[in-house]
């Protein structure tokens, strides 16, 4: 191999030690603020149901209504694909998987709404609705009819509704505890956050509840809803949303964009309020950068164009929703809101097409990376992380099967998770 190279250095070991010592605090801060993705499932959507209409059969009802809409307006794979522009080769698989999903798990994430979708009510009425919500959620998890994720959106921390929001949160959480404990899929959503101090206040509320019930510190997390311009750009010119993540002290699980409140806040006319408006794109880009590496996920908003009425009108609404969902996925917003059962077919069609059309290419690239992992060539680890995350999200939502991914990549789910999430041990998989 030729003459062995002589290695020489100029710096004493003390220099390296001094530099490392000077960066100890930075190392700790990086680990605390940017732990990476949690490696857990992220739902593809959130469904909002007003607190007074949520019932024991709500989730099944949404699935049945979505299936009925398909039967009425696109009864087979070819007609459904023609409406949405799904390629011929994917028409059958996507259609079959959408229908199976609507039978098996029509809703991935459900939020019982006590804010805008519920409105101001007499205290006794909201008290009862919050207690009822806790009972129904507990029953759903006990009998296996729950969505993977469920919870409430309480009223915000603004002065006019603060006490009401605190009380509803207390009643709901207390009801869950009395019914057997907090379910693993519990999610809380704090709306209309404007100042980081409001996040700090909500953290204090959750801390007090944990202390009252002897729960582990940090057991309760929550999503922050971004619905005001001040949550993106603070009065001092800083990105307030980044400070909000810090104020949550590790409890923030998501940032959810509120399409219509935010649009109205910045003066967008009602006819142009949409998730693809430039104002929306700017807000979500700031949210995305602020959340990157923190383990906090970003969710897109919703469309208020409902797929109801005669078939041509339903098709038009479906095309809009499908296009907005595909647009969001391409921009790495893997979650959004769905406001009506008729949105479910196009939510899952868009998601499933997105993952199935890229399956073979993603699997081939990851397999090629793994084949080199044991030798003297190493591709960029970030590539394996992105590819594995893509495949895992596809598996979690039902777009892909574990077996077909394993066949194409030679990897198990544990292997994929090791590549995708540093929290699970880093990129240490070797070639099979």
C-alpha cells in the first residue's frame, strides 16, 4: 500500500481539553433544546368535534359517512382516481387502502373542542360537557374504539376566558384520573397563544395537576396552536414561536397552524383565507424552522370548503382538499386538520398516494445505503434518516405494509427506527 504516512501534531492535549471545557454548557444546551424527533407515531390529521356533539359513536360515524360519500360520488377505484388524478398504477391500491382505513381506523387523532367550535356556554353546561368528554374518552380506550390519539382543545389563556379554560382542563383531566388514569394517547391543545408567558402559565397548570395526583413530572404534554401574528413575530422582532417552545420546558409536542384565525389576524380577505396563501406559507416556514430538531411536530391547518351537495360540487371540494394535502406533504407538513367526514377519503388518498408513489425509490436508496454501511463507503447519514422516516410514516398510517418495506429494504421496523431517530440509539444498523 506504499509508505506509511508520518503523523505529526503541533498542539498540546491541553488545548483540546480547554476547548471541550469551554463548550460544556453549549453541549448541554444543544442536548436539551434539540433532542431530535421523539420517534413516535405522528397522526396524519386531527379531527375537531364540538364538545356538545361528541358522542360514543362519533368516530365510527365519521368513518361510515366517509364511506357513504365514496359510494355515492366515486363508487370504484377508477372513478375516484379520475376525480383526483391518481395515476392508473396506484388507483386500485390507494382506493382499496382508503376504504380499509375508513373501516378500520377512520380517525387517527380526535380533539373534543371547547373553544371556537363550542363557544361560550353557561358554566354548568360546559362543566357537564367536560366531565362527559372524560367519561367517553376513558370508555373508548377501555373498549378499543378510541382513536390512537384523543383529547381536548380548551379555551385559551387570554383574560376573558382563562378561568373557564383552566376549569375545563381540570374537570377533563380529573375525570380521566377517576376513570382509571390518563390514556397513553392523550393530547391537549392550547389555542390562540400570543405570548410565551401564556405557555409558561399552562405549564404551571399541568405541573399543579401532576403534583395533585402524584403523577411523574412532565407526564402531561400539549400542542401550541399558532393563530396570531404575534406568535410568529414578537414586538421586539424575535420569533416568538421559538420562545414558546422553550417556555413549554419539554412539554410541547406540536405546533398547529390555525388557518382562518391567523389569516384574519394579518388582514387576509375571507375569500383568500387558505392554507396555501403566502401569509400561511410564511407562518408555517417560521414554525418549521423553530421546531426543527426540538422534537416538536408541525401541523398544517384546514380547508373550510366542505365536500357536500351534488356530485360535481363534492368532486371540486375533493380536488381542492387533495391538492392542499399533497402540497403540505411535499413541504414536510405531515399532519393537518380535517373538518368534515367527507374530507377523510381525500386525506387518506393524498397521504397514501404520496407514500406509495415513492416507496420503491425510497426503499432502493435506503437499501443501497445499508449495503455500504459495513464497508469503506459511507453515504450521508441524514439521507438514511429521511428515507427511514418516510417509510415509517407510510407504515404507521397504513399506506405501506411492514412486510413489503422489509422485502424491498432488507430491514426490520427496529432497523428503520434506529436510522430515523437518534433517540433510539442512532444510525448503527449494519448490512444484513
